[in-house]
C-alpha cells in the first residue's frame, strides 16, 4: 500500500495541554509521525509526496471565514504585543444571539471549542499540508489504487466546519470524503479513533450522501463528552446517515470487533462507492490517553475486517499518541488489511 507523507507537519509543534486543571505537554507531538513512519517502513510501504491542491479541498468542508481566520490568526495575534507563544482562547462563546467578533481574541474564542488546539506560527501551514496529504490519497484511490494511507498531522476529526478543537484544525477525513464525492455518489467514513469524530459528524450531519460511523469510548466519561451518543442519527436529509457506537471504557479486542461488525452492516446497507477510515490508533491498550484496550493483534483484526468491506479505501491518520508500539499498531492495521484483501 502506498502512503502519502510530507515533512511540513513539523512546523506545528504545540506545547499546551490542560488536563483536569493541570498544564502538561500535549500528546500531539511531531514525534508521533516518526513512530508512524517506522511502522510504514516495517510494512515496506512506499512513501509518496502530496500534491498541493490549494484551498479547493479545504473549502468544500470549511467555511470561508474560518479558513481566513486560520490563515491570518498568528500574524494578528503577534501584532497585539505581549502575547504568549501559542494562541489559546480565554472565551468560548456558545453563539446564542451572538455577533461575530472582529478582534483576534474574540475570533480565537469563536473558532475554538476548547483549549486543546493551540495555534502556533506554523500551525496553518501544517494543517494545510495535512489536507493535501488526505486529498492526494483520495485522488490516488480515484485513479485506481485499491487503498492508500495518508499520514496526516495535525489530525482532523474533531474540527467542525468553522471550529477547531481536540488537537484538530482542518478535518482531513472530511476533506478526503468530499474529494471522493467528485467521483462517487455516496461515500462512507468509518472512524475507529478512541474519541468520537464529532467534527466529522457535524460537517455531514444534515447530508444524505456521506455516511458517518464512529466507534469510540463512551463520551459519558471521555472526550468530547457532549457528542458521540447513540441517539445522534443525523438530521433533515441526513437522518439515518450517522451511527455512533460508544463502548465502555476499557473495551478490548472482542468487544471492539463486535462493534465493527455492526458498523460493517450499516456501511454495506448504505452502498457507498468508497470508504474513508479515520484511523485512530489511540484505542490501543498502551496509548497514554487510555480509553480502550485494543492489542496489536486486535489492530490486525481490525484491518482485516475493514478489508472485507470490499471498497476502495483511504486511511486517514487521526489519533494515536506516544507509546512504544504505536508504529507496530500501524503496521498491524495495514498489514491485516492487505492480507485479507
């Protein structure tokens, strides 16, 4: 399987992470990519440089105002003087009867859901490069590749149409799906990250042409807390095209594979022309965020189960943080997929 990757992700090196009132170094570090690259090398996957698509793929899923904010944010922040090394909002308006702010501090709060998406001087460039990686992988599948892996960093599935959050700025999985829609009437997204893909759900919630399925740790006790429940099924034309499968904290291989079997039935009933996998390796038993307990062999079984769905597939990297077996888990997923295909 070919893998799309660029070193441009390294310009985004966030530091701030607020955990239960304690400031820590974020787990979304550039070293993640190094460990994932080791996993690709172990699996003998060929690396491909992304095509630079420009704003088009991003504009299909994000608002013009949000893209302008991200492009302008660091310069506007720096011009204030006496500012911190990262942009972290101190207001988060719920937008009830609200007026869109013109000041950069107001815009920062408007466009961020939480404090887990600090913006630095290289964040916009890295996020744009990640969408190019995702769109390139989708384009390669459209041109005949059976499956392609996109090593996207920063991740994207918590990013809404105009809101960043949870380490995410631009929604790479949504970008891939929207790009595949240029060829296919219907596309499905299967999110296997330990966290609910709330941004992806939000982007497609009222659309009937993209099915969103997310298997994740129960949000009653896990981020994002307020989205990801089983009763969220879509709205309007999208009613019935959103499926959430929350799992008890600590669920292991067998419980996870049972949920995946349910997801497979839903995807097959939708009959999409292509599939996007929002690949979160943070469901691992060794991931520092510790929500689920999937083993490396479990990831191999997940890859094989995805292969049996039998669709052209784009794997988009989402979560998966620093552990000694992060690369091994990536090798296992892609290897399991290839062996079962």
